[in-house]
C-alpha cells in the first residue's frame, strides 16, 4: 500500500532500586533485543543512554505519568507527561480540529523550552511499556521540526531490570528557546480526511472495545471512523517497545494491508497523542513514507456533526460514502 524507503541517596536510592527490580523482574519488560537495522534512527539502547547521561547537549525526557516520575526516574530526566500537553484543553481542541495535530505550537515552545530543548539538543525519551507515552514527545518534536529525538528501547523497565541507577531528585533545566515549525504533511485534520477519503487507509490504534463502541471512552458517540482497520497498538509492541519488523509486517498483512493500492495511511486513537503517535512512529520505523496522524482523532470525529461513526467489526472506506 505504501512505498518504502528502503541513585541518588545511598540507602533510600538503593531501596527504591531494589523495589523496582523486584517489580519488573517478573517479565513485563522488553526481552532486551537491540534495535534492528533501520530502527537505530528511532531507538537508543540502555547502554548508550548510560554513556550519554553526563552530556550537556542531551536532554532525557521521562514521558510517564507524573506520579510514576516522582517515585523514581532515570537520573537527570525531566518530566513531560501526556497531561502537560493538554493543560489548555480549549486551545488544544481548536488547534487540532483545524490543523490536524494535538499540540499547539505555543504549547510545544513553552514545554520544550522549559525542558532545556533547542535546535542543538539531542533528546532521548522513555516511557513505561504499559502505554506508548514516549511517542507523544517523539511525534511532537518531529512535527515541529526537531529531528534529533530517539526513544529508549525497552523503556524504564529495561533500565531498572539491568540494575542501572535511578533517582527521585528533580533537575532544574536551563531554559532554552524552542522554535516550532509545523509540518502539515505529517498530519491529517478532519477536513483533510473528508477531502481525501478515497485515497487513504485509516488505522484505529485503540482497543477493540473502543473500536466496537462498547467503550465510548468519554466521547459523544462510541464506535470508530467508518472503514477504519483496528490495529491495537499493543499488537505492534508485544512485551517491548516494538516487535521485530518482520512480525509487524505480518500483522499488518493479516489486517488486510498490502502494497497494491498506493493509498496513504492515517493513524488515530482517542485524543490524538499516545496510541496514534505510536502507530505513526512504528510505521515510519518500518520505512513507510506516506503516513499521517489524525491529531483530532476520535475526540474530534465523534463530536462533529458532519461525520458518521460505525460499530461493525469490519468495513471498507466505501462506508464513508453511505
């Protein structure tokens, strides 16, 4: 379907570390595979991050919920949870409905500037394997023109399982000027989707319950965009940050995706950051060059008076036209 391009604190810190090792040693983390060839532009291994922690031009971002960050985090990491990007919800809803991305430029400039990020900064972001929060930071930086950003392979779980240091101290980053330069070719707005319905394939990265309308997830209407294919993000992650490329391609083929019709892929989730940005990132990692994220996602689609929703478990883009 798509063309491809080719502890701080001696005793307290040790107790925290031992607790986390015990918590994550039960197999919930990544299997420790190094990044595949082609993935190295997107992922960084724990060993490399350990060597970079003291680098002045590197900013490490913890994308997990703030309460998890407060318990323990990688030393020096700054906290940028998903909630930070949705603090001014009215502005968020207006921007993503019109422009197709879920984070307004002024929000990105403030958040990343306060975190010490500018055009010369190398950013490494991590999350927990329970939710793809790191993809939010990756996608937001990428959308606004910052290319030097990678995700920690295996997340916080792998870092802890390997016995690496953790901290409960909050760093004080030196504020920098982050300039946001949006890339409209990376996103799809509601209007763009309606205008291009015959040449796109839409991937719903949410759970089957949300897709089928069993769980409305707080939206005015439950269900999915007519014709969307359900590929829950967990199917592509498995027990790590991302499954091997061959496994992901097999899953996509089984979902009915192939290289025959030249259509563009659009990913979406509930609010436009998280599961949808993970789908975007993974498809880019695989070499898909015609893929966008619908920043409005189902929050935007279900609230519109111009759209229909579906609750069937299979469909076609022709459903849009009914």
